[in-house]
C-alpha cells in the first residue's frame, strides 16, 4: 500500500464540509456550525495520524 493513500482519505474527509455548508445556508441555524467544526476536527485528526514521522532507533 502506498504511503500517500491514507493521506488521500484524509483529504477526502474534507468533502464532508460541502453538504454541511449547504444545509447551513438553507436553514441558517448556528447549531449546524458544530457539524462543520466536527468535520474539521475529524479530518485534522486523520491528517495527524497518517503524517509520516521520524523514528529514532537507538
């Protein structure tokens, strides 16, 4: 499996912002903004988990 594959899935998670933003425009309710924040937190977490790290073997 390629190392960039998990990071691609992370970027695809940001596609979840589109329907939430569309719904927020239609309803105008501020509670929907919490969904936007949740999607950003999930995508950020996935990004940090799949980030390449340096391993120090001593």
